[in-house]
């Protein structure tokens, strides 16, 4: 992915992640926006040229259908010495439901295997049942889980 491609996708990614953090993470929208921006700066300090960041556009013919971002073990902002990490996978709305996310993950797994990376992980919000189903069908397993329950105020 070029720097121009990342610049085009970065803003929507930052906003969507902040909205997810605010909705599912119990943060104010302002705090979520700050955290989202901080994490992107930490994980992509040199943008598309960040060492250990694999940024791939998915195309069918001349049409861009989505993109995936994975960091290699030991890359900026990571702590796991053996696990690559899927930070984002997105299929553009007009192209969803056609198996492109599955194919992007499979191609990334093949690339990681060629690089000698033994494992890949990801986070998914518990309400994203479509993504959870996809990941489970690809062999991902739950390794950690967070739960929350709203409390009704008294009075």
C-alpha cells in the first residue's frame, strides 16, 4: 500500500475505531478519538513505510474491494515475539458478503507462513457476530474474553 492509499483509509479507520471504543469500551467519544489516534501513531510511526507493518489492498481486477493491516512480531508497538496481529480488515460496503475478507485472511496467512511467523491473532468486539463467525470458520480460537454488564442506577 502506498502512503497515499494509507492516508485515504486512515481517517475512516481512526473514526470507526473511536466509535467502537466509545460504544463498546465505555469511553467518551473524545477519549476514544484520542486513544484511536494515539494507537495509530504508535503502531504506524512511519506510515505505510513502518517496518513490520503489512498493509495490503484487496483488488478484484481494477476494483479495490477492501484492505488488511497486519503487524509482524516485534514491530512497533507490539510485545509478542511470535504472534503477528491483524489490526484491521475491511471490505468496502458495496463488496461485502462475497468472501473477500476470508480470502484476504487466507492470503495474509500464506504470506506470514513464508515469513516464518507461527501465529496470528486479532481482537473482535463481541457484538460483531458476523466477523466472529468468519474467524471461527478460519480456525481462530478465543484466547481471552472481556465481559461487561450495565448497572441500572438506583432512584
